[in-house]
C-alpha cells in the first residue's frame, strides 16, 4: 500500500542527495528522480535515471540515495536504474536552473527537442557571470559528461554550460 | 553497480540497485540468440571505447582529449548494460567484468572497424564518423526493440550518438577542407578505413531470426541513410570515397585483426595478472 506521508519523507530525503559532480544541485532538482513509491511498512522504491550512459557519478548517486532513504527510516530500499525514457535536461527544475546559474554554470538553453543535429547550439547561451548573450563555444565537451565549455566575449570569463540534451 | 566494500550499510546487505528488465527478454525468443546479439553490440561499444581512451593525455589539444574521453565514457556505459544483460540471460556465472576482461580474442564479436588502431588524429576521426553515421540510425531503430533492455540502452544512446556525430563530422569537415596536409591525411584515412564500414551492415541467420522477433535491427535497411549522411559530410569536407571492392569482414565470427590482440593485452592486463582484484 502506498503511503503519502512516507513518500513525502522519501522525497525530502532524496532532496539531500547531490550529484558529486554538480554539488550545487540535488538529484530532485536535476530531474533524475523519476518516481518514488513508499509504503507505511518501511519499504521504498526510487527510480533514478542516469544523465549519461557512462556517467561515473551514477553508482555514487545510487548509493547516496540508498543511504539517505535508510537514514530516513526506510528498512527496505530498492533503487531502480531507469534508462527509459531517457533523461533530458528539460527535466531540470526551475529551482535547479537558478542554482546552476548561481554556481556559475549556464543552464541548458532552449529545449532538447528543438536541437538541430549538425548545427551548433540553436539558442544563444547567456553568460552566468555578467548576463551577456555575446558568448561563444570553446569546446563541445567540458569538465564532466554533462557540460560543455563556453566563453563570454564581453566579460572574457570562461564558464561551464550544461549541455542541452 | 554498488560496491559493497565502499558501502556504509550493514555487512551482507545486498546492493539494492536493479535495472528491472536486465536478464529477461521476449517470450518465445531463444535467449542464446539475444546473448549473442547483446555481445556483438556490447563489444562494438567496449572496443571502440577502449580505443578512444588510448588518446587520454595525448590528444592534439586538451579540448579534444576531454571530448574523446567523453565519447569513450558514453560507449563504456552502454557496454556495461549490454554485457550485464548478456551475462544475466546466459546465466552461467559470468558478469560484465568477466566478459570484458577474461575472454580471449577469438571470443570477441565486435566489427573490425572499431578495433582499428587510432593512427593519427585523422584516422581516429574518420573511424568515428563511419561508426557514428551508422550508429545514430541504428540506435534510433533499436529503441523500438521488443527487448526492453536493448530498447532502454538505445533510447539513451540516441542522444549521445547525435552529439558524437556532430563532433566527429565537424572535425572531419575541418580536416578535409583545411590545409593541404590535413586534407591529405584525412583522405588517406578514408581510403584505409572506408572498406571496413561494410561489415556494419552485414547480417546473418541469427540476426534474421531476431529481426523477425522484433528484437534486432535490420542493418541493411539503414544503408541508404548512412550513405546519404556520409556523402553530405564528405562533400563538405572535399573528400572522396575510395572506389575499392575490398570488404574486410569476420569480426562477428571472432576472426580479428592483429590489432585487437594488443588492445586486449593492455585492457585485460590487470585482471589477468591479479584475478578478481577490485578497487
């Protein structure tokens, strides 16, 4: 039997789990928690969707989620790795986007469904430091699988851009 | 996979992570066929990922180093799930690690293209363009597979493959339509590697059975899209496909080039020297 109070407690526990490669953002704000089912008997199942197939943080996040749920009083924890439907940056919450910006990481511009295959980014990327839209891509791949490297032509600062996929 | 050694959970607690559909496939389909198919796809990803990882710390530019390692990681990620699926369906006590690190060269089922040495940067990029032009439509089609694990891996891979192709195609255009030297090298790489692309479209009785069951992708049907996309990239890159009839093949039967042996020697060394060692 699903229990709304227990599920609320599970969601709150998962909000304390962070992606080790983007420590500003909880996994809930990152949009990788796809479903939570909890019962009043201490059982809980959380479906987590990896950002990238080979993301090295996947196992750590799953482990941290399990530990957080156990700490929140759940005795029987199941973490399901949900590959399908595939995670998209469209699932990052508004609060998540704000936190990325505050951390100096430009949130994904536009919507993943509107990406063109062989063209560069369709939407312009806004500099998280000075707000200028006069920016350029330095590298399509950045410090982690989920980021690209950009540079602002106005304030001249380089910055990470959360790739739109 | 959660490493129980690193877990602050009570000793003996089983890893709680499940990927619900791993180890199950379509009712009525011979599981051995799906095992063989998952090994082919897993080995293509694993071996290309390993090749790309050889560029680590010695790419032409730091940005390229990061890019090639990102591609490599995506491919390793796919390989892990595919090989785990094969191991679970096979149910003979193997896992993703023993399949990757303890098989001999004759048991690998990847196409010859992905094991070809990195060569210079042009050769790596040409190999990648050939693979990506095939892989994007392949993953799109596999996402509709009746096998839920294969479909899930593919649904994830589609986005990554599109990103890979954008990177590799743009670099091939830059090299081909660049300086005299970069053009010469890109054309030489294409002359050497283009014949290997044919093997990507080969099918056999096993895949025919799986195609009928809705599990496998009809590779031959992808050929027009591959040809069209590759032609568009080569035109912009001012490169021409070699007019050779040579079609090297054999990877799916375990008949590999010498190059794979050296790759495996490096990749498997640790597990061979220290069996069952863990991080």
